C-alpha cells in the first residue's frame, strides 16, 4: 500500500508538517453516494491529497432501500453485482468530475453492505483519513435514524473530516 510521501520543494507545507500529517494516515477514504455533499468532500480530498501526496480511495457502499431489494428477489447474484457496479460507476464519475483534473492516485471500490460499518472497516484496514460530506442522498432517513456521517464521526477510531 502506497503511503503519503513528501512532495516537491515548491510545496507550501514544510517537510516537518508533512511528516506530522503523514503519521496519522496512509490514504484518504472518501465515501461517495452521488450527492452534492459527497462531491464537495471529493473535491476537498483531492486538494488535500495533492498537498500531502497521498492516494485516495473513493468508496461506494451499495445499500439498496427495502423497496429496491424486493424488486431484486429472484435475480441472479451476478446481475445484482452488475447493478451495484453500474450504480458505483455513475457515482464515481460524479465524484471525479467534482475533483477536477488531478494527478492524485485514485482507487475506486464498490462494497455491498451497511454504509457506516463498511466505511469504518475500510478506514481501519487501510489506515485512512475519512473525508465525507455532511449530508448525503438519504436526508429524510437521516431525520429518523441519524446520518451516516454522524455515525462515522462518533464511532471512528480514525481521523474524520466532515465537509459542508
């Protein structure tokens, strides 16, 4: 796994500042869902990653609502995986557009599961800084059960940055 490393001498951060930042994380994890908030988080992460020369993982956690799952009953597993990959591809394209032209190393990952749990697990596994939007696409659900970003913020052992 590539870790963050010192950048060029024209970089605004000193070597000491960069070393201090880099000991806290080896990559930046950006959970994305196609929302404007996720786009802002992706853009922020790209700027930060360029400054500290750190790779990014864009994470799309496919967690269909119960109505959608009912429509998938009887579909072969391969088709369900294809649907989740298609949804991920659209979401990644939106995030990459928000990030603009960047030379940062970007990995894309699609996982099926509960978003908060999957974000936390991958962040722990990859020693990542989590950068995510404050609000995603599930704003009505958020009012009833709490947002994914709040859940991640309050339970993560890794550093978390919430972008408005």
